[in-house]
């Protein structure tokens, strides 16, 4: 299934973080922090949002840092994705 976000929305897939600490302690899923690094899967067209022109600065394939609790999480075709506004993306990671 293809996802086409609207306006200034971006679809990202979380990049899994480590399940063990640097010292080798295995963490349970509930003890792991929500990952903040994600891969951009789809990008909306931008346009006029709340009366302002929004130009999309991210593109599919970018690695980004997101606000910790930003967006809405969905499960699509067995994969968990998050849909958020471009303004919730803090940085693009090279």
C-alpha cells in the first residue's frame, strides 16, 4: 500500500535502537526509550498551511531526528509508521 501524506505531513519509520546497553544489559521493550531517529518514507506536497506557504525541506530516504512524542503512530502492512508535521522534525542527519 502506498501512503501519500497531505499538506506538510511526513511519514517516517522509526530506526530501531539498541536492545542492549553498552555494558551488555538486555533491555525489555517497555524499558527502551522511543527512538528519535527515523527514516522518511513519504513526504506531502507542502502548500498553504494555516495561511502560510510551506516548502518541504525533507525528502524520501532522509534520516531525521524527530521530537520524542510527535505525530501519530499507525500500523500499515505490518509496519509501524509515524505521520507527523515537517515542523516536528528537528534535523536531517547526514
